[in-house]
């Protein structure tokens, strides 16, 4: 495999070790150990509010007044409680209400500032000016305790995914500024009981209630998808899930994180079943529609995920499962394009061409991945990122053409090597397309021809059926990458590649002499160097 000379504008050698960067440590994220990041990513996110996950014990709060309505008497499903609490009691409860039922995480904003002003200046008027809080709980128990300022004590039992589903910003304002004796808040509690006891159905029911109760400020679809766990496999695969802003108010997302919709578009651009591939599905169209649609494809995927969940959610049939091992590569590909368009060693005339001057060139941004020759790249328009991601689709390797049965996925050629070999020709073709579309970025990104310049051309090598250089197994438990070693003696596995794409290829542990393609297993902990990204 090639080494990239530093003056090429390509990948520099990792400053930690002197090794072939393409295959050993292609993705150096800035900072901490992978284990630390995994632990952090698996926890519920932090936010300005004190606690957002279900408490270990039941929550008890003194109340001023309580009304109860069994809505099933009127055709509803649940018992509805209306409580009036002193804000002090809500704010002083160490864990208060969990926020697990709220797909959004509350953040400091103008609404919270307005609530603060009311709490500090007109606390008696807070109950009149505020919509209150809506809470979902498995069980609600009240005990009358007649005192001068207390009618009783309520005990809330919260299950998985329950808590505040609307009014998180109110709770945030109270916890930050509600330590005043005259302020009162109204809390509506929907007692779920045992309805929809199956966890999947229960969580979907909670999501529907939260979505409906947030109808004045409609939930983004990504927030619902995140709440339902539809992104979980991608988060687990990523070496640092904080590089994606998964839902509204995501407290873990770093500055300049990729929006979940954009991440999904970059991943979807590699889908050979939808957009075609010369070996695996020649019927697919190019990905031009994906570049100009922000949410339509994501919505269809979510609908497929809804159906999959309703059908018991067999991991083997999860929509787009075969692309999951490429999650880190999708991020890397985005950063590589951003860096190389700005810094790759082209002749002086390349960046003076109109497609660069009027569309590609933009303000700089910090790269999410270390190891490039420079730490910045172009802050490219989202459609341009989608364009380039899909132009690498023909480089995708699958162990067979039946997408539902794919066990191995990877790349025929290393991404940087392919850029070094093909990018100049492709950029010249794109310049021609830009000129053909009157040098109009909008017409350019909507033209079919723009999306036909594949990076990988089958038959590029002397061997027509070129074996892949990098593969992953489509197995959530196999956290490894497999690469062709420079010395076959270093092989830990061998890959059997068949000429017929309908016949499944096999990756097996090496035993004795290597008769097929030599591959070396590299732990993801060595491939993806986890770290805390720069603040």
C-alpha cells in the first residue's frame, strides 16, 4: 500500500508512530482513549438541567393541590393527574423529573430567560404565564398530609423512557431560578400503568405522546428517531458519536457536529440497492435526488425502521444494516474531501476554475479528524458533500450481490489512494458540467451528469476482479477492520473472492499457507484512535 508524501497535501504519518497511515491508523480523532469515549457515549447526555435519566428510587414531592381524571371513562387510555407544586419543591428535589421522555434536551434560550425574569420579578404570576410541565410516569401514588402549605405528598414511579415529555425548558428555568417561595407550577402527569408493556411498543407510544404534546413546536424527525433508538448502531460504531448532532438540543454534540440528516445522506449515498453499482445492482439511478433532498430519504428510512420494529426487529433484517460498519469511513470521507479540495497538491490552475471559485471554495472549518497535513478544510455546502460521498459508491465492495445476505463490506481501494489517482480527472469533468450548466451552482447540483463521475472504475488494475484492500464483517460484535498486509506472512485471515458476485465471498481465519487473499485483522481500538475532540 502507498505512503502519502507530505507535500502531496494528502495524509501525513501519525505523529504517534511511524506506520502506514492508510491501514493502521487512518482516523486519529483528537484526544482521549477509545474506552473513555465509549463509556461517555453510552451514557445519557448531560445538559444544563441537573438530571435527565430515570432516578434509582421513586420521586416524592409535596403538592399544593391535586385533581385526578380517569380519561378511560371518556374513551382515553390513561389516568390524568393535575398537580400544583411550589417551584421551590420541584427545584430542590435532587433529581426532580427525568427527561427521558423528551426527545429534545432543554438548553438556555430566550424562553428560559423570560421565565427567569418572571420568577425573579413576578413570581406570583409564573403560574399564569407558563404552560407548565407534562410528565409521563408508570405509577402515581398520593398521600394526603394536611398542612398549612401542603395538601399531600405524591410519589412518582418512572420506568425506562419516562419523565418530562413537554415543558423541559420550564423545568430548567425552575431548577436554575425557581428558589422563590411564591412561585407555583402546574404539572400534568399521564399515568401509563401497564399499557403497551412490551418495551418497543411502549417506547413508540411514549414517542407519539411526546410528539403530540410538542405540536406547538413540532419535533424534528431525527429527535423521534433518536428517541426510538434507530441511530443506536451507528452511535456504537462511531469512534466518537459526538461528531453527529443526533437530535434537537443534543448536549453531547461538539461544536460544528454533523447534523443527523446530513450524516444519513452521506451514508445513504453509498447504498448500492438504491443508487446502483456496476457489480451488485445495475438498475439503480445516480444519487442526484439525494443531494437536493434534506429529509425525504431519511423519512422513508424511518418508516422502514418503524415497520422493522413492529416486526420484532430482527438484527439480520435491520434496514441498511450492511452499511453500518462503514460509519467511521463516512465521517473520514467527508473530512478527506474537505481537506483535499483545499490543500491537495494540484497545479496552480485547478483552484482558479469556476467550479472551485463559485461553489467549492468557502470559509475554512476545523477538521473532525487528525492526521491530515493540515487541520482545516473547506466548509463545503451539504449537497457537495453528498455528491462526493456518492462518487465513491463504485469503490464499495460487498461479499455478494444479495444485499440482505451480505456478511462482508469494504473498499476495493484505499480512499486516499483513489483520490490521488482519480481526483484531478473527476474535478475536470465537474468543471465541464459546471460550465454546461451556465456556471450556476443550483443547476449544476441538480444535473444528472454531475453525479456520473465515479472514482473507482472496475478494471482499473491489471486484475479485472480486483480483491478489496479493506473489509469489515457485518457483525456488531466484531470490532475490527481487515486489511491486505504488505507481507502475506502477517496474515491472520484469508478472503476468498469469487468472480461471480452472486456467489458469496468468505473471510476465514488463516490456517497454514495462504491460498486466497491475505488479510490482517486490526482491532478498531488500533484503527480508530479515540479522543476528546477540541472544545
